[in-house]
């Protein structure tokens, strides 16, 4: 029993570190490890991954807020679209074929990974527009952060706000209909569509994922999907890991974070397409 708790703590620590660095919440790491490695029922694994997302978000967001890396205005602005999308997705369950959505969103993630590779090769991280986006100016979405790797303050602009809102609405629908985490789509909206630098994009995604997961956690709790003996040690490990990950992320060069992201997005996209086509 004590060995199981130690293993879950270590899994949580690793998931928290990676979740905070990538802004994906840690659920992507928890679910395959506890189902394939520990043989846990998928129902309880999903419940544990929801707790993992909330714990990662809580641990990382505190550090990111303190260091002024995340963009709170962008987070709250986009979260409106995600929430509306999630409600719409829940209503549309059974109307739209889930297989179609899996293939569609999987293709979007693969496109996003290619886009990230293109950005990595170009080496352009910060958007500098001669004419700032009018919507971004109106809602005061442009911001700055201190890059601890470059040891300087970075001022950045965002653009294509309607495209970002559309992706977040779609991500909300996917979450509501398919019961999947939408961390990858949040980063895709922030980084690919709105052209936010990857570090504030990852930090902002962490906050948004916690808000989304907290809304669905009550459902999982009342249907018995959350096992305290699994969720508690995982959450403790994740909280520590998320704080560490938020520190590590700020010290890493953006190209290293982007280099980790590309295979993760590719893997998630292929997995969704294979699930949609009935291969897995």
C-alpha cells in the first residue's frame, strides 16, 4: 500500500512538472500511465486526470501570477467561448457523430504541430505589428513578461482574436461532447491563431484548464469516478511538480519548449484520428 502511494506521488510529480511546462494540465500523462502501467479502470483514470488538471493549474498558476507571466485578460476573454462551447457540446451530444469530431480535431492538432515546427525553424517568437490589432487594443489584451532565460522584459502583441475565440468555442464543444481535455487546443488558439509567445501562452493555458476542469469535476465526483486513494497522492505530487515545472519553464529557452510540444501535439492528433476511424 505504501509502495502504491509512493508510485502515485512520483507519477504526480512528473505529471505536474510536464503539465506546468507545456500548459496541458498533466491529464495527458496521468491517464496512459495509470491505465497501462498500474491497470486502473479507465473510469477512475479519467476522474484522476480531472483532479490532475485542477492540481497542476492551482500549483502553476500561483507561480505564474506571482511572476506576471500569464495574461489574465486573454484567459478570461477566451474562457467565455470555451464555456459556451462546452454547454453547446453537452446539448449536441448524440446529434453530431463523435467520430467526425475526433477526426476533425485530430487533424487540427496535426496541423498545429506542423505550424509549431515552422515557427521553430523561423525562430520568430514575438509578434511585432506596425498596426496593432484593434480588438486587442480595445480589450487591452497586449501585454509583457520578463523572460528569465533571455534576462529581459518582452513586450508582445496578439492578433486574430475572432480566430482564437472560434478555436476555443470548438475546443469547448469537443470537451462537452467527447469528454476530453482541451489543453492542446488552448495552446493552439493562443500560440498559432493569436500569435502569443509560447511561455505566456503555456502559463495562460494552465489557468484556463483549471477553470474548465473545475466545472466538470463535480460531475465526476458525484458519479463516483474519483477515488480518493488514487486522487489524493497524485494531487499532492502534482502540486509540488507544478510549482517546480513553473520555475523550470521560465528558465528554458522557448525553442526547447516548442521542441517538446511538437511530438506531443502530433501524438495527440494521431490518437484522435485513429480513435475516430475506429482503429483504436
